[in-house]
């Protein structure tokens, strides 16, 4: 006859991903003629639980290469962009988030610049696309069947022949 035991363990109790497309702008000191390139480096982030939501705080550096003076010279704008993204993740019913809870954040699609335009005068606008995945790791219970009685030992008997007896 078996009984059931509950084991408290850490497991993924909520999981979700979210796609972001944000528009930003930056002012250049010199009036740009054309955009030559845009790239993103140093993407850093961390997550924390805030009430019922997972919050991801992060930053990345954007570098916009542009020409000026009728395309005779080039310059690069370097700017650090910070972001604060909120995830409303549905959790499993039996998850206990009052104890020690961890947030794991993964980049599913690295931030990339999808569009860069020169707006009025010295303003450069750009779109950034990224996708983040968040897992909430918390305490949960699992139920297993446990046997109360130990299974009996099987008795092993050696075969005895005349050589063994001699």
C-alpha cells in the first residue's frame, strides 16, 4: 500500500516572453546629411519581482554613424539608453511567492536598430526592437507516492554440485 508525500522544491512557476519595439530620438551637435550605420552594444539587464509583476531594468549603448558637411565628413553619436519593462506573468496556482523567489531574464532577440531617420534639423529618430523572456522560480509542492513497507528480500541459493562439496 502506498501513501503520498509532499515535497517542497524550487521550480519554474511562471514563464513568459514579450516583444518590444520602441522609438527614440537623439540630438546631434552637427546637422547630419545621411545615416551611414547604427549598431547596439553592451546590452545589460536584471529582473526583480515587484508585486505581481516581473520588472526588467536594463540599458544598452547605441552608436549612430552619420555623414555631415555635404557627405564630406563623418561622426558617431554614442548614447546610453535605459529601459524599464514590466511583465505580467501568469503563475501556477500552487506557487508560493512569499519565500525565496528568483527572476531569470533571457534575451530571445538582442536589441537591434530597425529604422533610423533624420528628422527636423539635428534630430535623429530610431526604432529599437528586442524580445525578452522571463522565468519566475519559486517554491512549489510536488506529490509523490511513497511505499510504507519495504519489499521483501529475495533469497538467493547457490547450486551445489559434487565438485563444490569436495
